[in-house]
C-alpha cells in the first residue's frame, strides 16, 4: 500500500478563493472534532450490548433501543468519513493498494444493509458465510453478479474511496427499490465496471444531472419522486472522477434506475 498525492494546491489568488480555502479547513476541522465523540458513543453502546455480564442484563426493549441508537451512530460515522473522503479526493490525496473489488463490494453491501435495512441485515446473518448470505439476499431480491475475470481480479486503486462510492450507490438503490436491486461487476483490459440497479420510480432524463448535485433534494425535480439529502450520489461522482472514472445513469421515469461506475484498473496510471 502506498500513498499518492496529485499536486493540485495553489496559493489563493483572490478573496473568494481565500475564503473558500479557510472554509474548507474549518469544515475538515469540525469533522475531525465530531469523529471522537461519535466513536465514544458507539463504543459505549457496544459495551452495554456485548458485555451484559459486566454491566448488567438488558430487557428486550432496552436492547432494541440501544441497537437502533448504535445503528444511527454508525450512520453518522459513515457520513463523516464520506465527507472527509470528498475533501481528500478534491485535494488529490489517495491511498492506492491492491485489492479484490468483489470482496470490497461485499463489505460495502453489508455495511449498507446494516445502516439502511437493519432487519434484512440481521436476518441474513453474515456470520454464516458469504455464499449463504448471497443466497439469502437473492431470495429477497438483492442480486450480486460478478462476471469472470472480474470475480477474482485485483486492481490498484484507493479501496477506501471505492467502498465509499459503491456503498453510496447501494444505499441509494436500497432506499428506492420496490422489490429488487442488482449489483453487477465486470471488467475489460483497462477498466472496472460496477452497475447498481433498482426497480424503483426511475428518473426522467431531464433530471439525470440533477440527482448528482450536492445538497439538492431529488424531489425538487419536476419529474421524479425520488427523495434524498443530495449528498450520497454527489459524493460518489466526485470521488469517482477524482479516481479517473465516472458514474453514468441510465433511467426512465417509472422504469427504475441503473447507476454505472467505471474506474481504471490502475490508479497510478492516471495520477502520474
């Protein structure tokens, strides 16, 4: 694993750029300051849930409340990590390493289920092993397909950002699907492709770019009822483009949505 930094910083040349520079620093400082208390909350809740022999037994209702609180603290943690990765991407900071995208997608899927579909996550029981998890999820309309050689391929990319991108696409599909979500992994000689499709309400062509705008709710579109805070998809595309790739959308109103991520197999090839 090696750190890669693409030189992109330049001295602010005017007041507007200077203000943005210091505003970005303040935002990153705030994010770092929030990480520690959230970690303390998460650790404390996990201790109460997992060490009842030390801290005392919990009633079923207490367990449900603490489990829900833990789940939401993890959501907050993931949002902070996502915001940090956006800033690092735009600053040209990457950590490249070799990894199997199929395994990273599996981890991103479990994390998305835990924070966005907790009941399904608990029932799929990840401890049973990957094959049984995929079989259970397929029975519940969540299909993962990896086409050889992508199923076993290793790529040289920023795995943290890759998982963040794919996780955001999966969370979006989970939120909007009616009965089905498909994740499809493939590759060619130079690039990796990840498609995440849902059978939800779809997005009119005039609004395709709108859903990638940060801090913009999709229900402001004139043609689509899809809702959201506007961060996940915007963050995913920002990070994908900083990694030498992009995200395309194929969708029609009422026909579901298919988000297609493409990335180079070798991050160093685009950084150098």
